[in-house]
């Protein structure tokens, strides 16, 4: 029993016990996955069992919702009931994902944003389970590793290496990475796919599409099925090592000899094996955990610079900027890994969308934002929405771009995610949708913002965007008119001189704050 203001709170005590119980359950679920891996080094692919477990998730969620209505009807506090539903759903999701081990690690990365939306006392079990899911991939035994190498590179595969370590150096989302030395003396990273990994992920994705019904609680007007398909496409793309190698070659050429970034060269790719240069450096998750303020800010600045420049330099969107895909190198550059989730960008209409939203949010007001949302497919054209309510939700998210420097943090992100995902019927976001083609971009932005908040990075986000998109800065600060052709997206071949952008900004009209426009 918890004492609060002289009265006992049984619900709080019960909730605390559920959190403690889930902490133990999350660990056991992840441990179960590791034990399976140690036993065989293969992913379970029995689709009937896997499908039944996943299919049970939305059914159980619907049952909890129905039971919750009954408890509310007899007088239980709504917040307490909703908290209990979220906690039990979290427990069920991670129990299932911890056992399946198909694309659980990748789904865990996507679920990490949801964890940020929860109050700290509920977020803790999500955070524990997510961390263990990321580290619970089955470990391939040396005999299995050698079999995968022989199948992809041929029976004489060892002749390609001067050295090869049978023990894994680190886990990957659908496999693991080994260290080696190529025949020419180059230190290399060798990524292998788990045996049965392709079939396991395909089976998971077929069934996980059923989970889209759960998302309706947050976005009942959205094309959840279409967005789910787009997410599944992104995951399936990461199974194609040949496409990943081609994307990495494109990035390596685009960022060759760059003073800020290092993309390792592709040495070889055959079958389910990808060999690239090994990068020595500090993994960004380690910097998140114990890095200095200087390291955090530098990594944050470089992450924004990289993400803002990718499609202008390579023609591809890098959609998976979670911390595990980056290293801070000894020379201060940011090393970038894992190019399995890249795709051509931008699609038709994206440039106009970026310009219109910039104009509405920095120079316009609620009416402009509402019309922009309808024009670009974020709201149904004939459905009335509260433009002022929409503006109050969206405009504050632009605050990092309204200041010379800004520090992001998990509390900042939690505040905005909670506002967006609030399941109350009055939440304007519940009336919105999103064009399916924007799904990879949304994934990239949300993942990058999540990484920046974990780093608590302070930098000039405004300047980093202006470096590559000066026309958007000009629109925001009133130095360009609608339809102005100069500095059009896609024609920019390199970073602009920021001093010129700042001077033009100084002479332009300052955009009004979100408070001024909604007050």
C-alpha cells in the first residue's frame, strides 16, 4: 500500500507490483530468445505457432479495452484503468516478440518511440524489455557461421581472408557481425544473415500486419493498413544484401574524403554475406550512456548534418538513423553503418510539401496550416477540422528551428509524443492521416529526433537545415516569395556558406512565435 496525503492508494500499489512483475517477465522473455539461439543459432520459423502468438495480440488488446469499459462503468478511475491496459499490453507484446526472434529487434527500434510517450513509471518496463530485445538475438555457433560462409562464398571461403574470427563481434537486426582481415590486409566487418532469417521475417510480417488494428486507438482516421505495408516494405528491403551493398557503394562515393563523415567501402557481397571495411570508433549508444557534453553535441550536430544532406548528395534517403548505426571516430568524424533501409528520394510533390509547410508554420497561421494539411493529403479535403487546434499541436514542434541553438531531451520529446498520441476524442491528430509515401521519411525523422533527444544534443538545428535547404530558410524569414525559383530543391549541389544565409536572415522579417499566432 502506498501512502499519499494520509490515504492509501491500492491501485498505485497494484500497478507497482505489475511493473515489478513485468520487469521480471521481460527479462525472462529475452532470455528465452537467447537460449534458443545458443541451442541452434537459428531462428524459429514454424509459422503456425508464430502466427498464433502474434494474432493473439490485437485480440487480447480488444479484450482489455472491453474489460476496461466495464471497470470504468463501476467507478474505477479512467486513468488507472488506461494505465493498467497499457502495462498489460506492453507485457504481452514483449513476451511475444522476445520469443519470435524474427524481426523483433527491428520492431523494437520502432517501438522505442512509443516508450518515450509513457510516464516514467510505466516506461521503465518498456525500456528494459527494449534493451534486452536489442541484445537477445540468437548467437550462431562457429559451425553454423562456417556453414553460412561456405554457402555464400564457396567452400574455399577462408582463402579470401588472412584472419577471420568465428565469434561474433556484435549483433545485427537479422544476423550478426564478425571481424576479419581481407586478403589484401584490410580490416573488415563481415555481416551474416541468420539461417532461416529471411523465412522467419517474412512469416512475422505476414502476421504482424494484424497488429495495425491496435494503432487505430491513436489514429482512427489514418490509413493504418497502407502505412503498415510501407513499414513492412522497409523491413523486407533490409533482407536484400545485394541492394544494401549497392546503396552503401552510392553513399561511400557521395561522402568520399568528407571532413565530417566516413562511410566504409564495400569489399565484397555474395548471398547472405556482406563484407565491408571495419570502422574503429566509439558506438553512439556508449556516448548516450556516458559521453561528454562535447561528444554529445558534436554527434548531434553531425547526425543532423548527415540526415539533411543524404538525398541531395546521394539521391537516397537514409531511413534508419538509430544510435547503433553510428560511430564517433578518433578523428572526430561520424562513421555511418547499415544501409539496408535506403530508398530513392524525394518523390514527386515532396518539395512543394516542404515549402508549403515551412510557409504555413513560420510565416502563416492556423488557416494556412489547415489548408496545407488538406492540400497535401494529411487531412481529408472535405472533412472540416479545427485549424487552431491543429496549429497548437504542430507549431510547438518547430521550436528547435526558431532559436540560434536548442537542446533536445527525452522530456521534450515525451511532451510532444504524448500530445500527438493522446487517445481522447478531442485530440485533433486523431482526425489526420498521412500519405503512404511519407512513411519512410516519417520513420527517418522520428528515429533521428529520438536519437538526438537521447543524446540531449545542443546545436543550431536551424543552421544545419539552412546549410542544405537555404530556400526553406529564405521562406521562413521572408526573403523569398512563393514560387521563387532560386535555390530550388534538387538543384543544390553542395552546402551553402552559412554566413550568407545568416546575413539574409538578419535582413528579412523575423517569423512570429507560435504563441503570437495562436494567442
